[in-house]
């Protein structure tokens, strides 16, 4: 079980990279956003985070429920904002929305993911 938990932590760290990496890569863009990887990363964080809570509970390891609750809300918001960004980008590509319309949602996702890194590390 310990090996499974550690492998899940690896997946969780890679998921973090897949949200924040592509966000920083396109942070100064004003159009033609690419939300795909960030969508995958946000879903990976949600699923791997919940699995980590489950495995920690199963192994009788401590779980800070307040911290996890806050991280869960922040992650759900990140999932919602990146899916809105993707929908807006599809509309922009089809000429039915402004080219800049996905920007606030994409930036919100990046900021929420970075906020969760602070919560994960500083909330002890
Ligand atoms: C964007 C979303 C997220 C980011 C960036 C993130 C980031 C991190 C980071 C950096 C760590 C390692 C912290 C350390 O070991 O000091 C961590 C651990 C952890 N995260 Fe997340 N997290 C996210 C979402 C979630 C969610 C949604 C949950 C659960 C609902 C969750 C549950 C956990 C748990 C249980 C650990 C401890 C793993 C262990 O050492 O056994 N995370 N997270």
C-alpha cells in the first residue's frame, strides 16, 4: 500500500506540472489558447488527490480534513474554469466569441492551481 501511495504522490506532482507548466507557457498570450493539457492536469489532480485521501485513510495515516476540503473546493473551481476556457476557445476559433474571451478563465485556473501548491506546502 505504501508503494501505491508513493506512486500516487508521483502522479499528483506530475498532474501539478501538467496544469502549471502549460499555464506559464501561454501566460502572456492574448489569443489562440491551448487548454487541453490544463484540462487533463486539473482532472488528474482531482482524481489522484481523492485517491490519496482514500489510501491515507485506509492506512490509518493522518488526514487534515479542513485542508483537504479547501484543496478540493479550489480544485473543483480549477476544473470548472478550465472547461469554461476550453468552451470559450472553441467559440473563439469558430468566430462566435472574442479571441481574448478564454483569458480570464485560463488565468483563473493557473492561479487556483498555484494557490493549491501554497496550501499543500504551507498549511501544516
Ligand atoms: C490543483 C490541485 C492540487 C495541487 C496543485 C496539489 C498539490 C499538492 C502538493 C504539492 C502536494 C505535496 C505536499 C507535501 O508533501 O508537502 C500534495 C499532497 C497531497 N494532496 Fe494535493 N494538490 C491538489 C489537489 C488535491 C486534491 C483535490 C486533493 C484531495 C481531495 C489533494 C490531496 C492531497 C493529499 C492527501 C496529499 C498528501 C499526499 C501524501 O503525502 O500522502 N490534493 N498536493
